[in-house]
């Protein structure tokens, strides 16, 4: 994997957004493998494809690419808010690749994969409508709040200017696919409880440690009247999918 960017493809482009798009897409075409099956190349969809930018010709996985110059922040801008929510709820969202690059060094600094099954409405932030003076007055966009995605759904392909081992990326993607929950409300619950488990600062933890997040989860899911029961249910799902191990008498260990 060559982490250098080919700026020769930017001839004739002037806006920063156009330049970012063409150099990042060229890099993906030349260097990126499929994180789901390991096929050595991703193929670019025809321009203006409705959802995704690339696909794998072997396993048919689809990928959207977002690129940003500078540093990785807690949020990254996306398209229309309502369209994004519809995509997530309809389970037709592609996997997301986020590229962070340096224009000075002309290199890829970071590349992160977010599998589609880690997307929930909770991580989609509604932006303010465009003002009346804008060309698309009233249009409402969104941000993807990356920090609210469980760490298991933020898979590093390139980290701090260094390529991650391919087999590790593939294994992490396989592990992430275990939580492929179609029901969007149930997916939100499992991701929120997984974030709570991740926040516990020890490898071995107890049911009471997770109960400590009851108020936080109640505020995120105000319609639920029995949060502790929901926590136990989600821990069972995490256990069944190999994310935690149940040690008996309310004791657990983290596995992933």
C-alpha cells in the first residue's frame, strides 16, 4: 500500500472539495482492498451513483468515501439529514471509509472503516438549515458523530501514517459483522450498551458496573421504563456474539 497521493490527477480542478475528491478516489482505486473479503481492489461506481462510491466485485460490498485534509475530528459532514436517516433505517447504507490526508506531505495519514451495521440515528447530528441567502435555502445537512460510534466500529486501515496489518483489519471487520442487527431501534440499544461497556476502565467487570450507566441510557431511551432489564438483554447479545464472556454471578470479561 503506497500512502502517497497523486496530485497529477488534480489538473483542471480548482476548488478544495474537488481536489480532495479526485485525489482520494484515485488513491482508493490504486491501493485499497476490500475490508470485508480481502479482494485486492475496489471498483469505482459510475459518477453520481445514488449512495456509494466504490464496490467490491467479489463480495459486492459497497463503500462510501469521505476525505478530509488535516486531522481527524469527532465529527465529519455528510449529506442531507433526512436522506441519511432513511438510508440507515432502510438498511441500505454502505460501509464508510474516512480518509484524513496531509496536503503538505501529500500522504494519507489515517483511513478508518466504519461498517454499516454500526450506524444508528443517535450518531447522526442534524445541522442548521441553510439560510435564505444560500443557493439551497432551507436545506438541512448532517454530521456523523464519530466519537459516539463504539471503538469496535472504528476500524483503522491506516493509522498515523502507517498501514495496519491487513489480516487484523479483516478480523476486525468480521468481528464487527457479528453485530449486524437489522432492527434499527434494537441496534441503537446494543451500540449504546457496548459504548458503556467500553467506558468501563477494566478488562473484568460486573453487572453493577454497567448498571452505573442506567441514567445515561435512560436519557438516551426515554421511552423505556425498565433500563436494567434492557441492559441484561444487551449483555446477553454481546455474550452470544463473542464480545464479552459471562463468568457467573454477574461477572463478565471483555473479549473484543
